[in-house]
């Protein structure tokens, strides 16, 4: 069944900062491959997906089961790391994670689910943003290559060459399949030397030097700077959609839904309601992609701007592929989707704002779409982090996270907590 990943941002303990533009980079900008003609616009609607074509973007070691990627930045000295917890027939192998320390790679603001087979070798790779830990240089996207043993946490990842000449760091990168050819692509925000904001799409497969097969450069779909993006999962030979959010300083902003298609990612899109939590899924089981957008709980802390309008505050809106919309009230936090009950329709976990202190509410998929459910038994505190079929039994498990000086992770079936573990392991 489809696998979902956490959407930016979820927990303050997992992601650095609450909003605003990332700091300016250090070091010179690099030279990139030349840009090709931007892809033509396509109709801004949600795309119908085809059947999976084999292989999994969330399987880093190629054993047929999903693996969990976690980025942690905890309020302890130097406790910042990337971790891969591998799946097995018994679920996540919690005692043997692969941990990349900040001394090896200094990661910053990473989606804990950005995985894709970028070189086409059948193993999922990890797209991370940061710099080598022992160097004072410009941050940017890097690739940890998957293989039969997963990633090597002691090996430096491969940098992706800057897509355009720039004096600014690329703000953010996400992986999708925007032209539906089965090869993973990368979408990136980047400002050029004239200060113009651009959406760069690098189409795969990538070489082991991090160079794409081709790329396009198009103006920012928001009309200005942007750094938050949400991408549909790569699962078969279908073109994935992309949501690009208007730049923010912690407040909830609107996203623009861009469709993928045979010619690549659209230049124009559909403007959505405000909300920084978003996830794709097929919630009604009709074969078309749906999109849920909600209030992630962050706020601008400038005087007079600390609140959101009633139509935004504690609101979740579902945009169905057939044009319907439905709004739910009463929660805020991160959004993670997956088929947790194995009925062929995606479900949704939403909530956990304020560091996991607000309740998490389940929404269950059905013929008419999502219906509101209850909470998760045994969960005292936590926020949705990721989902995947970590034991290979055909349905997804939901992972939630909380913690202060350690990261407490809980694996659930959407109804009750099944197991708990810590990172780093005790």
C-alpha cells in the first residue's frame, strides 16, 4: 500500500527554527549544469495515479520493507543527527540504527521522509540538506546513497551541484517523479544573483556525482521567495504533485499545488487555503490523489500577529481529486497519511502541535473520504512523524515522536501504541 512521510515542519525538536528565511550561506557559489527549456504548464488538478511499477523509494537497503529516516536536533550540546532505522519482518530494528553524526554531516532542516532512488539502482537514497561537519562552506542538498547494507554513516554524502549561479544557499529540496518516467527527480528553491526566486527541477536519473540528466528553471510559483515544499510520494510510474508554500515568518501561509505530467512540473498551479501541514493520499479510494492541508500550530511572534483567522486556526481542509473539499475543526500539528487499517484507502493522523503536547486525532479513509475518529490509546504526548510498512505485512505503521533531551519514538497502528524506542538508543 502507499507509504507516506512527515510533512514540513512537525516538531520543534526535529526541525531547526519556526519559520523565516534560512541564514545566508558561506563560501562561493558553484557552477551548475545548463538549464533546459522550462516545462510547459499543465492543468492544475490532482493527477490520477497508475499502478505501482515495483521498487520502493523508502527502502534504503532493498529488502522490500520500508525504512524510517529521522532528523533530530535536541536541546543538548551537539546532539544533532540523522538516523536510519531499518525495517524487518518483525518491524523496525530499533537496536541497530545507522546514525550520521553532526561531525560527519551537519544537517539542517530536513524532511525526515525524503527518500528516492535517485540513481536508479533499486535502492532508496536519502536527499539531505547541510554541509560536511568539518567544513565551513555553503550548505546545500546532498545524497546519501542506499545499497544492500543501507547507508554508510561514516561516508560523506555526495553534494548536488548548485543548479544556478547564486550567492544564496538553496533553501530546500524535495524528491518526486514530476514527469512520471519512473526516475526520481529533485525540486529545489534557489535565488539567482539578481535576487529573483526560482523553482529548479532536476530530472533523474542522477549520476553518482550528483548530476541530473536534465533540469529546468522557472519563476517561483508564489511570486517571491519560498522554502517550504510538500511532495507526493514516489510509488510507481506516475507523475507526482508538488505544493510550494508562500514564504513565511512562522505564520500559516497558502500553498500552490503544481501538477506533474509527461513534460514535467507545471509552471502554474492552484492556490490552496492557508496551512503549513500537508500530505497527499487517496482517502476515498477512487484512484485519484487527494490532498490534506492544515494548521501546523506555528505562529508569527511579532506583536499583533500571534494569532490566525478563525478559518485557519485549528483547521484541516481536504481537497479531493474530484473537486470536492471538506473542512474539519479542532486540531493543529503535523499531518501524516498511510493505510493503517489495510482497507486500500489512506488514513490520516493530524495533531501534536506545541512539541507533541496537543492531541493527535485519527481520520479514517472510506468511500466518501476521510471521517473523523478518535485518539491513539497509550499515547500521552507525541506528534505524527512518518509512516511506512516497516514489517512488510501489507499495511502501514504510524510513527510518532516526542522528547526533550532524547527522542522518544512510538510505533502505532493508528489505534494504539505498539512499541516505543529512543534515539540515540540507551
